[in-house]
């Protein structure tokens, strides 16, 4: 019997974001990615959502290393939070490490990680596994698929990928190596990116945008052009800049992360802009509109981003109007659609021409569609398959594809966050669960509890009712009619009709709270809250947050 290998999914299965998984053998753990997620609109006041890091913290001494597939925030963004409690060896490509390190340094935790840069195709011993870093193409340069050489055969983790046959940087996805692994030892288990599993066809090459951008600049001569995309989408930035320079424009950057990432990518040699083509953002307003091109942050409609401020007419360096064209070269991440449409509205109101959406063809996805996923399945020919990285419907669509491609029906597992599976000589099986709750981050404080989010929802949807009770705590007598103060209620007239019922209910709760030890405030609060809640539900069909306040005499 060879040693079993266990995989625990801490996030990323059932949502786009907070990707994190643990591979475990011989008592040692290798973590794959540690990402964040943008909150849903109903997670009120939440800035970020993290994977449940408790499994990592509880097993800190068993973690041999953390491997980053690529530099996107949904794979690296929770690292700074994990490093608050852990010290880790972190592996990744030079760009991935640079992007991750930048964020971790901002949190002042860079020294908690031992940063290890790996090259394309490199094989590294990490804990119980030989880990092979296989180049893939994606919407950030230098992404990897990971081949774990384990006691149970090869476990292939695709990372995020598309099969871009014409990559902007000429770095191809190493399909040949995946085929070689399949042909020699065989792929025992494939974990593969499901983001676009319900999209037919083949995702267009990043290079397909080149012509679009050339045309865009050619048809907007004399107008100022501002484009936004993810600041990590170096190849997109390169194509936009190339088109701008070819049309005789100078380039400025706007927004902290854009300016920082461009400097970082140029330093690493993955982005090429001659010094002579770059100008400071302060100079832009002084130049002819047709002479400049601005790369801005804010593609996701983030409220304080450079583009959102421009759309609100509050930009520090630029003021937009009819001479401007804004190119939205990104697709909103789920949860951000509303914010993005607000920004587009704001820009339109200023008279700006906005180029956005499917029709404009100024964006292509970084994730594989059906045909590429099928190709991956065909090349890897895995014995077992688990779809990863997607909302539940994407995982289901991908599992169907795998079956169609010949993976045995009972060898395909649709897993969710918290699932633990084990690969043994006899096959793959679900063996348990780990905690994989959402960890909410509000501002700078992490770990906002579920209770707080629930309270915020109640306040937002039902408002609050404060019940002020004047009570003689020596006798339990109610001294005056209770006062009801509401916030967030459209109509209070019905409440007035309930005043005698409320009075009666306060008297009852007050007598229940009296005992030998005197008046018990907690008993009173609990009892009055539940009976008032029932009354409001019965009579008014409302469930506000109820806050009892006791004024004692
Ligand atoms: Zn991702
Ligand atoms: Zn990605």
C-alpha cells in the first residue's frame, strides 16, 4: 500500500475567488494558493472575503510550503492575512512573487515569508512531493500549472489557464509536457479551472485584440483616450501601450496599483515601454488630447479608484468631457457589475464616449472555454477528475465535459468548499470535511463575524426599533408607557395602534425578570425582545432589529 494523499479544499469551489487548497501526505501539507474574493452586494460593509484560514493555523507546524499558481488576487490576496499567524516558504514565478510580495509588504509582513522564485519547467522538492511548475497562458504573465509527483501518482493542478496559441510574450502553455506526463507515468488526478466551462468554443487569443486597439486609436485621432484594465494584466497593458505609441501618443498612468505594477513589470522585463514614451500624469492636461494615452485603475468600479473619481468629476489630475474616450478593457468580476455600471453612467453623464461590453470586443477572457477544457482532458487523460475554480454551475458543466471526454462516471467528483478527498491505491474517495466558512474583512479589521453581517442585513432590510422602558427595578413596576423609536420604517401609524399591547407585554416581561435576587436585566431583555418580535410579526408582518433600553428608577 502506497501512502495516501489527501486534498482539502478551503475555498474556490462554488465561487470565483478565495482559492486555497491543501495537499497532504506523510503528515506534511503543501498549500496551493491563498486568495481573496470580492464580496457579494448583500455582504453589507464587507470589503473582502477570505478563505477560512483556521485549518492552516491549526496545522501550521505541518505546512512544508505554499505554492502560488499565478499573481491574481483571487490566488494571492489572502496571503497577507495568513502571514499574520504563519511563517511560510512561498513558491512562484518571479512576477507572481513580486506581485504577492508587494501586497504582503504593504501589510508589513514580507519577512514572515521566505520567497522562493521558480523557473518554467522547474522541479522542486517541497515536503513530501516533487512539484513541477508547468507554464500556462492566462490573463497575467508567468502562470503555472502544477504537477505534484506523489506516492499516488501525478496530481495535476491546472491553475488558471486558457490555451492561448498566440501568446503576447511568446511563452506557450507547455501542453507537450502535460502529454509526456500522461504518456509516461499517467495523470492520476486532474484538478482543472472551470470558470468558463459553460462557454462554448475556444476563448480568443489575447493577440486578437491587437487589431481592435489599432483601429480604436486610428478612429479616435484628436481625442484623449483613457483605458482601464486589471493592473496585473501586463499583456493587455502592453497591447494598449503599443497601439498608443504606434499612433504617436505619450503614455501616463493613473492610480496607485497601475503605477506600481507598471514600474514592477518594467523592472522585471515583462512589460516594455521606452522611457521616452512615458510622461507624468500632471502633464496630461497640458498636452493636446490626441497626443496622450492614460492607463487607469478602476476596471471593477471600485468606489475610490481613479476611474470612479474621474466619473464622479472628482479627479485630481484630469477632468473628463466630450473630448475623452474611455475604454473598459475588462469584464466585471461577479459582484462588481453594479459598481461598474455606475461608473459607466457617470462617464456618460460627463459626455465621455465609453467603449465597453461584449460588442466592443475590447476584452477577451483569461480562462479556457469548452473546447480548450476538452483538449486539456484529452491531453492529460486523467484517471480521476475534480473541477475547481468556479461557481457551482461551472463545476457541474465541467464535470459533464469530463464524462463526455471519457473519464469514468464514478471517477468524477464535484466537490465544494470544505470537502476533503483522499487518493489511495483503491481510488479517490470523499473522507471528511474541514471548516471553510467565509471570513469577512471590513476595513482593516479581519474576521467580522456572521452575526455582524446578519445584523447589517436586518438593519438594511427591516430597520431598527428601540423600545425604551421605564422600570422600578426594586419592585418590577413599569413606571410609564414604553416609548418606541424607529429608524428605517416607512410608516409608524400602525405601531401606535399597538401601544397598549406593547405596554402589556413589557409588564409581563418585567414580572418574569423579578426573582429573589432582584430584577434580572438580561432575562427582561431576552423575554421582551422575543415577545415583541412575535407581536410585530403577527400584526405587522415585520421583523426589525429590536433594541430594548431599560431606564431604571
Ligand atoms: Zn483565479
Ligand atoms: Zn487568474
